[in-house]
C-alpha cells in the first residue's frame, strides 16, 4: 500500500512538472511593462493606446485609459554582432507585417527581451534574442495604484 502512495505521489509530481514545462514563460510588473513599452510603438495598436503605453513606460501612471491594453507580436527577433560591434537590429512581426528596427531602439528591445528571461543564442559572430507569441496585458486601473501590478506578459522563447 505504501508503494502505491509513493507511485501516485511521483506521478502527480511528474504531471505538475510537465504542465509547468508546457506553460509559456511569463513575466510581470516592471519587466512586463518594459517589454510592452518597447514593442508597442511598432505594433498595430490604435494611437491612443500607444500613447497610454508610452506614458506608462515613461513613468506617468495618470493616463485617461480605463480599459485593459493588450500588446501582441507574432515574433521578435533581435541580432547583435560580437564582431561588428556597431551592428544591431530587431525584426518585429505583427500578422504579415514586419518592422525592422536598428541602432539604439533595437538595443533597447534586445536588452528588454533578455531581461524578460529569454535565453540568448548565437552563431558565427551574431548573438540572437528571439521570442514568439508575445502577449502583454496592461491594466491601467492597477498600474495607477502603484503597487507593482498591472502588467503581465506571456511568450515563447525562440522563433
């Protein structure tokens, strides 16, 4: 009987670990707000929502937005060269449309994706940071409380 209980416990733990491994990575709070903040300017969001996200990202929680704002991207792929140290770019894909970002804006996206916990990859003098299925939700009412909440993102590492 004891062996049966141990078997059930082991199976339960294995199932819980499998479910956790299958769940997409998430981030919340300031990192989620930063991730939404660097992606939103290139997204197909309405101008008023882009302005609200920019205001939050710039430290202004007193914006007129009342509904939740969702920032999504199909893919974000950033590259930085460790040979030509001036070369950095990101491609952000929304639906069938891709925006290429270079320079300091690309570096900000690259660094924010890394901060969100996406592991770097590299090959032949290039370092990659990539994620797909990004979905960030900002709740203006919670952000205005200034208690650390109101921003949550989920994504899949890699592309």
